[in-house]
């Protein structure tokens, strides 16, 4: 049976938090959730992380919301950049200031040296055979693989205990189709279908969130940074999943329904699904205590299996006919094949600070820990039995301005910090519905001195927060 993890709502929350989404998007999101659920539910053996369908649905929702609600621009390519780009190394330096988790990676990263990989080898993949659509794999090495006319090279790697960051170059024999880019950041809408895992935890979910952040260097070359959530991979969900299944079945029993009752495209089905999600979310936080932490070794191997590279076509107009024909690939150009890599990883926590809190208030809501790296701030919530965990988290920097969420992670407890003063950080946990209906919005996201008394962003959060904690960093 499929059920919904409280944390799996995070991306959906993040999606709604900044953008008012048209009704058609909500309808398509719900359809996507059920499609994913049905595809997974028929498996005889439950997946390692059986609630991942919600996160996947959220990613689909993100793509469609961006298409329908945000608007796009096409980012001009820079052929000079590609011409001067070394095949191995140099990508962190080029890209690190243009991703949501920006910072200095280049001085700390390790270059992945491929045996017998030269610039001429890579250029050889753009031969007449490749341009004709033939796979050219004779030049494959440990970190360079070719399939479907697309050569992927893993270039550099850096890791701390929260994440592994890998630079990748995608070289196509034919020019890439024009690709939509996010209007604010200019980042092309490209994602990877991929699975994999770490060799120190065989129980980690093989499903990987394959959103990447990067840019086109010329018509045939795309470069990006891929962020792998190492903290998530270093967890054992075995007991958690068992307890969570019991709880979700209890909710279904209380509602007097089955999962099939929520699996129809009617107003009643949508209403039941929403009620189910809300009830599960209210209780789900307390079950986080059953998640077991696994020690991350200093060195390990990360295996990646990329099976599809998808890019959202520029100016694509969605239609029901396309969705029926192509499903979740509607509007996307794609390359399909087998690009498999084994990446050696060395963890560098010399710049990581862990603040253990284990603090809750009278309502049983609080914080477990806060982890700061040079690039991100991760805030882990804590919910005691009986507490209402249907909440949303907001963090403010020392100037009272809202910390931005990391675009490359589906969780809203991960913030980017590089251009902010975080000597003091205020963490607020708020009622999810009240936040979405009353508090969110760009007009509120600053502490403008000209605002009326009590109407500053921090004033509103102080007034409505279910939990508030002020943290101090050196």
C-alpha cells in the first residue's frame, strides 16, 4: 500500500509558497500523484522509500507550474565559454556562482581523472556516426559515457556530510533543441531520470532527485552541477516505513475509505485525497524518531545510473492530447540510454558546523538540529507524539530578510546562505494552511522600515509562529 510521508509534502509546499498556481496545474499534479502511485503499488516488493511518489509528483508539479505560471526566457549561449572549457576540470569555477547553492567549490573539489580521455576523444563523439544518431562508445572511460548521440562526462566532485556535488558536461552530436529557462535565474529546465546509491547503505532509496542547475556553453554543450543528498542517503527507513504504514492505514480506517477511493478524477476523489494528506501530515512528524542515522565513512563510492536526459522545449504549449500520448514526457525533448558512473567520494567536513538542539515547546514542536556548511543551512524539525506537524518552516537572516530555499533539493528545510549575514538566524515553524492562505507573498518578505507597526515580516512571523528559535553563529 502506498502512503504519504510528511516530509514528502515539502516540495509541494515550496512550489506553492512563491507562486499562485492555476487550477489546471493542481489537477495535473493530482493526476501525476495517482499515476506514480499506481505504477509503484503493483510492485510485489515495497520500494525502499515507498512515499517517494509524492516528491516525484512535486517535481512534475514544479515543471508544469513553471510552464503555466512563472513564464520563461531563452538564455543565449556562449560559444567562447565552450571553446575554452577543458574536458576534465574547470566546471566548478565556471558554474559555482550561478547556482542556488553558490559558493567556492573549485578550491576544494577533486578532479575526476579519466584514463585516456582527451579533448580529441570527446570531440570524436561528434563524428558523422554520432550526428546520424548512432551511439559512439569506443571512447568511453570511467567518467565519460556515450549513448543516443549524447556524451556525459563527470568532471569534478566535492562532498561534505550533507551533500555530494558533481560537475557534469553534456555534449551532443546535434545541437540541443531550444530549451525553456526559468525567468528569474535563467537556468535551463533540464532534469535527469536516474537511480543509484552509496556503497555504505544498501537500504538507501535507489530513486534520485535528478534536477540539475547549469547553463548551455554552446549549441551542443550543456554543463551543470548535480547535487546528491548525502544526508538523506545516510538513513535507514526500515522501522519508520513499517510504523508509517500502520499509521496511514489507521487514517484510512478512520475515514472509512481505501486508496482506490482517492484514485478517481472527480471532485469527491480530490476532496478525499486532500483530507487524507492533511490527516497524515498532522501526525507524520512524530514518526521521524524511527528513522535511523547511519555513519558516513570518510571515503565511499557513489553509483549513478542515468537513463534519460530531459529538457523542456521552448515555448511549448501543453495539450491534453500530448499528455495522453507522452505522459510526463509531454513537452520535453529527451535522450535515452545508459550512462553509468562510479564516483569515488571523500568527505570534507572541515567547514561543517553541527548544532544539536533537541528543543521542543509545550505543543511538542521544535528543532532537532541545525547544520551549516559553506553553502547551505539545513534545519531539522522535531515533533513529539501528539503534535500537529502540518507545518511550514521559514528562516530569516540577521537583517530580518527571508533566507532562500535551495532550488536543487525537494525539502524546504534547506536554505542557501552565501550572500547573507547569518550571524543570527531566526527559525519559525508555522501552521501550513495559515502560512499559505495569509502570510506568504512577496509584499511581506522584507522588514521595510516604512511598513506600519506590526506589519513587518518578522512581526507577522512572531505573531503567528507555532515555534520560534533564534540561533547564533560565529
